[in-house]
C-alpha cells in the first residue's frame, strides 16, 4: 500500500498571479510513514518549528521587519519573536490611524508568524536541509504536472489547469503502481491519494476520481488507486507539507531556473531509464531548456543513476 500526498503551487486561473501552475504528489509505502514523519519532526524541532506548518512560499520571503530591527541576528529566538511582533503591531496601529487598509498586512503577518524567529538565511537553510532529507528517501517517488499557463491549449476548451493536472497525476500514479505490481511475487499494489484540504478542489477531485474509477482516464483505467482522495488539514500533516515543498521547488525551477531546492529531489522523481517520467512540463519545447523537456541537460550524477522502480 502506498500513500500519495498532493499539493499545489501557483494559481490555476488564467492568467492569474503566477506564470505556472504545479500539482505535485510524493508517494511512500505505508510502512515507511512512521520513519518519514519522525524525520520531518526532528528537523522541524531543531529549528523550533515543531508546531508550525511548513509553507514554503511564505518561508522564502524577506520580512522587512527583521531587516529594520537593529542587531536582529544577535538576538535569541524569543527576543526575535517579541521584537517582530511588537513592530508589526505598531505598523498595524499606524495604518489604522491613517485610515489605511490593513487586510493584506494582517494576512501576511498571520502566515509568517511561526517563522519570524529565523533569519532569511536560516529559513532557506532549513528548506535546503528538508529537501536533502527527502532526497535520501530511496523508497519515495515524486510525480507532477507543471503547466506553463501562457502555453496552455487543452484538448478540451473547458479543461482548466487544475483538472488537467489532477488527471495527469492520477495517470502517472496508476502506471507506477501497475509496473511495480507486475513484478514477480509482489502482488497487486494499491495507492491512496491524500490531498491538502480545499473545499472547492475537494468537490472537483472527488467527482473526477469517481469518474476515473468507473470510466478510466483518457489514457488508462484506474485499478490500483483506491477510493476518492482523502482531504486533510496540511497544518497537521507533515507529508502534505513535503508535497508543498516539491510543488514549490518545481515551480521556481520552471519559472526562474532556480534549482537549489529541486536538485536534491531529482533522484526521487519517478523515471524510466534516464527519463524523468514522473514529471511533465506542459510548455513549448522550442523555447524551454529545462531538465524535463530536455533530459540530456540533467546533471551527470542524476542522468547516470538508472534506478529500478521499487
């Protein structure tokens, strides 16, 4: 039995506020869950993040309050929290007194309050260590659909990036489970999709999964994935936070050619021989030079590692 944790990065709306939309899944055998969860929590605890949700998009930002506080790096974590909280309260009060809107400020502060005791350098170091940790999980597999929204011309006009991505993820997971099930003596392998909770997405994906079970996807039947997706609170589920890391790393690479977080994850992407079959970059290959569109551009240590599907 495999558990496949799913999360997204970017917005599916076109044009939206992001150039790409990414839906990523990371799958692990159910008997490895305890090990993974323990390792995630140990790393989070070492950075005083044990009760925090790891939301990469918010962690990588620069927090101006930290830059404005004198000798911030020399403070203890508790002093940093207090100093940032105090400054933010003053900023909100000042904006209120000037009759200015505070909604976005409050949202930003709420989303980042668990990370303010860490400098930007420390947050990036934590994420790099987390990515490297996931890279050591030889039993894990990553799957993703990476859509360049400027080049998105779906086969069906009404097929939005969210549904397109979900179907592609289902196809890749189903084919992976089919391949490893066909190995001698292994028997049929099953998988369950576990998704970050989002009411609108939950309704769409549940309906689609029901349809895939009955009629199949456009490419394959669904015989190894059981049930409809299980939707969970990502604040309480460490592996969904890892899916967020995978999705963010893929999006930053596709949009900005930033690969610091992605490179440690590359060995975990499902592959056939040297091809990274687990990830598709939906874009114009005429202009794109990424690993996924051009496998020959992979780092040598990755391209030479012809792993068997486990």
